[in-house]
C-alpha cells in the first residue's frame, strides 16, 4: 500500500506541476523576449529623435547595440546590414518587427524632408533568451523537489495507515495460532481503529465460546460417567462370573472411549500450553518403572540433563507417555525390555519408545484396529498430541525386532 500511495502522489503531483510549470516557463520566455524587444525599440526611438539633424551619426554611435540607419538616398549609417524585405516594407512608412538570421530586427520608420529614414536595431537570440534557461532550470529543480516532498509525505501518511494494519495482521495470526490473549491496539485512521476494536471483540467472543465449551465438556463428563458408574455397579452385582467379566470388559472399553473423547474435547477447548518435556517424561517413566520391575522388564531411559521445552501442556504430554507405555505393557509379554529416549531434534523434541516384543504394524495408528481387545486409543491419543504440538507420530519395526514409536514435538 505504501508503494501504491507513493506512486499515486507522484503521478498526481507531476500532472499538477506540469499543468502549472509549463505555462509558467512559456510566460518567462515571453517576458524575456518582450523585454529585449522593448529595449531595442527604445534604442531605435532614441536614434529617431536625431533624424534630420547633424547629430544622427553621433546618436547612432552612442547606442550600445547594433544599429543601422538606412537613408533615403541609399546611404547607410552605423553597422552595415542588407536591405531585406522587412526594410523595404518599413521604407513605405510602416514600423515593423521581423525575424532575421541569428535574431530579430526592429525597424522604425521616420519621415524626414529628404524622405523616409529606416532605423534598424538588431536583437540577437542570446539576448532574447537571456535568463530563460536559468529560470527553466530553477523551475525544474523546484518541480522535482515538490515531487520528492510529496512522495515523502505520502509515504509517512501511508505508514500511519499500514503500520496499524500490519499490527492487526499480526494479532490475527496470533489468534489463529491459539494465543487468545492477543489483542490489537486501536490506532491509525478511524476505519482502522474500528477494525481493531471489532477484532478485539471477536477475540473476546471466541474466549467466551471456548469457556462455554469447557463448561459443556465438564457437564458432559459428569453426565456420562454417572451412568457408567451405575453400569459398573450392576456388573458387580451379576451372579454369573463369566457374564460379569464379559460385560465388565465392555464397560471398561466404553469407559476408555468416553475418557478419550472427553480428553480430546478438553484439549481442543483449552489454550495451547508448553512444558518441560524432560521433567514430564522423567516423572512418568518413574511411575511406570514400578510395574516394569514387578514384571521383570528391563527399562532403558535416556533423557537430556537440562530442560527441553515442547509446545504441549504437561497434562497432554503425560497422557501421551502413559498411552505409549501402556501399549507396551498391554501388547508385549512380561519380561520384554523397553526403552524411552527423549532428545532435542527438529522441530523441537523427539520422544522414542521402543520395546523387544512381537511388534505391530502401522494399522495401529487407526482407531479400533489394534487387536487384542484394545480400542487403539493409546496410539490415537499420542498421534493427536503430536499433531496438536506441531509434530507427528511414526511407527517402525527395528531390524533387531520389536516395535518403535517416535513422537516429534515442536518447540514452545
């Protein structure tokens, strides 16, 4: 916008200056020519006073410009000059001005007792244009200075408009990135201030809607968990142990599905946070190490010595680690070793969980296809956590066997 405004002002100023300076330049030239012709006419009239007197030659000599006097008898006094058609016309009694080679000639006709005397004063082109080029150069410099000044002022004015607009764009990108606390500072023209106020109102409205959604999620959690608790109590009161176990497994699966839906809804409703991934992973590995020790599993842990920030909340990352480790314990036999590694890497942090079990294929990334009675929600939750944090989840089968899950997380 700044460039377009500058070009617009430059074009407008140029048109105005051309319309003003061109007539002024022609006027300056006309004034210079008229002044030179007036001085020449004055000189011719000063000589005309001496026509018919013995002092004519002296009067011609005293004029500081080329003067020629054509006498009726054909003689010439002063500077020699040819008898042009204009001189012959002036000899008939008419004073004229005519173009000549190298300038103009002013011809004054004076009647004397001997006949008509023609006084010729020659004005050179240099005298006709004296001072004109300097004046034109001054006008050109003035015009260029005005154009530059107009462009500078237009750029300052455009900056006063574009700077608030750029700030609005930045606030919009922050809101789109999940920073709901971003607000625009009203400034600039009234229209831009109005847009800033509207954007702030929109951001506040989005915050209100998300707060209402969080309340709805909390209400949903209460409404769903209450009947699930009732179902579990009914299952425990069943007399047939096999039927109770079968229905209990269904209730457990339903409860895990409901928990996953509520967790995902809360994650969508909550603001995007950050945490020290090293501290979270260290704490969750310590928690699962107790169960690993009971099952005779060898646990290998490799964590950075210092903090490693990741663009995910501590609760989400803890749920992701729990899901990955829970899958290892659920899908591998007791005694199978596992390793947890967290390291810095593009785009920020890389979490790797590997085991020496039978392994699995990429179908586990899809909800409900993991087999073994599991819903597959563990890997699904880990995948969503990675994607929400600007990363991804990948599953591979190492050459030495087992399975390896790698979760990349972006920097906070």
